[in-house]
C-alpha cells in the first residue's frame, strides 16, 4: 500500500489505532456496562421525575389560576419555545465563535486577539439579567425573542471561542511543521490537521455554551420572549407552588437532557483515533 506525504501528515489524526480495531468513540464507550448505564441513567432519571411531577400535579385541586397554566398544551408550547430559542442562540454562537477562534489563532491576528477575548470575557462577566435588560432598552433592541437570543449569544460565546483557540493552540507544533515541510498549505494544515485535533476541546466548549443557553433563556420571560421562564415567573407572581415546581422541574430536566445529548454528540463527532 502506497502512503503519500499528505497521508503521513494526517496519520496522527485518524490512524492511531489499527485499521481492524478502529471504532468510534461512542462504540468504545458503549462497550462498557458502566458507561452504558451512565448514558441511559440521565434520561431515565428525567423521565421518572417528569412522570412523578405529572401525577403530583394531577392529584392537586387546581384553582382557576393554576388550571389554565398547567394544561398540557401550554406546557408543551412553552417547552418548545424554550428549546427553539436555546438552539437558535447556540447555532449563532457556533457560527460566530468557531470561525473567529480559528482566525484569532493565526499569526497575523495576534495583535487583536486580547481585544476580542476581552470583549467575550466582559459579556460573561456581566450578570445575564443585566445583559438582557440593557439590550431590551427601547433605543436598542426592545423586548422580544430577538433580544433574548442576542443576549444569550453575548453571555455564552466565551466558552466556544476560548475552547476553539485553546484546542488549536495545543496542537503539536512539530506535527504542523512536518505537514508544512511536506508541501501542505497553511489552509490545508488548519482544516485537515489543526481543526480535527481541536474538535474534542471545541465540542466541550459548545456543550458548556448549550447548557448556559438553556439556563439563561429562562430569564427571557422578563422581556416577553416566552419559554419555560414564563411558568416559573407565573408561579412566583401568583404564589402558586404547583406552578413554580412544575416550571423548575421541567427546566432542570430539559437542561439534563440537553447535556446528555451533547455528551453523546461529543463521542459521535470525535475524530477516530482520539
């Protein structure tokens, strides 16, 4: 079998295991019974907690305030709104932070790197409720879902940006020099060596940002953007424990499920051999 120079440069990315034994990260993890339980345990816990919540609420004598809020249609609508807002914000975070992080690791961008990292740090240093209220001012974005999405992007962009830069910067310099010596362009080295090797670190940052987005999006209720925060806020305002507990349990369960899905995605999209 003939091995080209480019194949030799890429060998550490995908050929660290023998060809016949190479398996995806997810299949390796699922080969362990303990790991299997770790993967199915979280969704089981969430499902059981939601079932217990359902029967607990069904056993309550709901008054005229609680009944309209705790209907299945209203809860489903609020949960779908929450998921939609969180996913949209996360997609924009990835679309902005990953290319920007790649750009800031290039030599020509080194002088402006501290500026962009500092701006991302400021976004997360300010309390999320402050970011939302500031953007909701009439002379800025006003109230509505678009403001909540922009606020979450500002607040949650740091983990993805930082992890993208760290993941690319930690690639062995000798590997990059070897690839360049074999004739690969800078762009090819970035896309075919540095970026694949940085994928696990980048995915960890995306997972963190996604969980932050789900939690922060509950504050969208204060600017009329919808989501599960509406249920929690109504429980507080109306002083109804059944509404408050329902909103809190649903939000916590959704965050756990999102984290579970993200953990699986980390294994699925992890390059073979890493």
